C-alpha cells in the first residue's frame, strides 16, 4: 500500500471513530463546563474527572515535554518514542532446574506417575540410569540429548509433550540471556480492525540490574506504520517475548496491522504468554487473573490514577479532538506499568513453580 493511501485510510478511520468526541475548548472554564455537559449524569465519575483534571494540568504542554520523549524517524515516517530506565533486581533461580529434569522420569514417553514410582523402586533413580533399561533406553537417550542441548526449544518441547508440570515450561526461560527478554503490551482503539495507539516494550540489561521501557506513541492519524516499525526494531530471532494475554490479543493484533501496511515481520521470537501460567497458579485463589488484580493481591501494589483499559480509547479520542496531551499521560503510564509488571510477574511465577 502506498504512503498516501494508508495515510488517507487512517485519516478516514480515525475521523469516523472520533466523530462523537468533544470539540476544541480555549479556556479551562469552558473545558470543564463542556466536560460536565459531555458526561451528563456521569459527571461525578472519577475516571471522567481525572481526564479533565489532566487536561487542565497539561493544557500548555507538548508531547515533547514528556520525560524521555523524542521524535524518531524510520522508513515509515515519524513517531514519538518515550524511553525510561529504572533499577530492578531481576533473577530467575534455576540452579537445580537441570537436575530436577534429569530426575523426572515422566519426561519419557509412556511413563506416568505409577510407572515412574515402580522404576524408582527398581533402582532407576534418574533418566541416565534408564540408558540401561531394555524398554526405555532409547527414550532416555533422546530425552538426555534434549536436556543437554543448547536449544531452548528442544527442552521446552520435551516438557510440553511429556510433563504434567507445566510450570517447568516457564522455568525454561531462566536458561536464556536476560538482555534478550522483551516484555510487550499494546493499547488500541478497540478489539479489532482499529489502530494501535501505543506499543510498549521493556528490556533488561544483561545482568538484570536495570530495565528500560521504550514506548511508541501514535501522535496522529498517519503514524501507525511508524509505530509498528519502531517496535519491530527491538525484536530479532534471539528475542524471548513475554506478554499477558498476548497470544490471543497483542501478537495477532500486531500481525494484522503489519499485514495491512505490508510490513514484513522478519523475526519470530519465542513467546511466553504469562496469563496461561498466572491462571495455573492463582485462578483458585484470586477474584480473577487480571494483571492489576494480581498486582494488588500478590504484590500489594495499588496503582494511583490508573485508567482501566476500557477507558483508554475515550481518553485518546479526547486527546485527538482537544489537542491536549493530558489524557495521554495515564495511557502512557498504564502501559509502562504493565510491561514493567511482566518482569516482576515472571520472577514471582518461576519462584512459585520451583517451590
């Protein structure tokens, strides 16, 4: 698709989506008056109040005033990039992981708990000892090759096919280089066939002592392809991607938007969707497995002035029509907190599964 065609498409799409938004307001009193008219019976809604208080606070600010922001250019045009770095003490303790795998006879085909117990009673305490077993020697040899292999995928696949301990799938990630971890989340204007307005990706340093969040923001109607290209510049074949419900939402959403712009996703990183493992650990203990619920109940973290995902489109729409960056501030922070939380979730989940 040519540059002019996709620009016109995005302009038409966003004009239709935002057609019911507020028009510009020149003074703070007028803004608040029209906020009350716009919200009607919901004028006391804290989410609506927050939006208009932010408009008041940021009415004279520009996007470039946001800490860590800069305008960047790639082959699809310009977009806003926001970068922040903070300390973290990230580590996954996998000291005994390999030894645990070697003692899990159930990693071999046709061996379940009952057969494993019988074999151990017969003196076959680990997989290497089964190399001498008439029936299981070939299976043991293949399993050992996978466990000793340099291939993360081979170990993951061995566990996925044969083990009932699905937590060990996630613990496999602890063998990988931390600086290849990519914690990703997107914000969109809806559930399908609408623009991505923000992509965030958080990356660790090699020792896990710092984490850097990089966010690409859709400033206007024609920058989505540049936003996508900005994110993809962080991904290569050595990357390990971590998302929360990303297998069902974020990853296919990005793929569909890339297909629309004929952007080639050259790399296919290994992907861990942490929602799957969160449900395994906490669905019987918590009201739900939403990311913010786990933060509150497991980490005792309560976000202040956080905007729920369902309100993000309306906040963005107000930014577009009012030309006021205030409503964007909690969207950016919501996304940043989400991707940083994924790193903390990963550590906590691996600890839970190894205990």
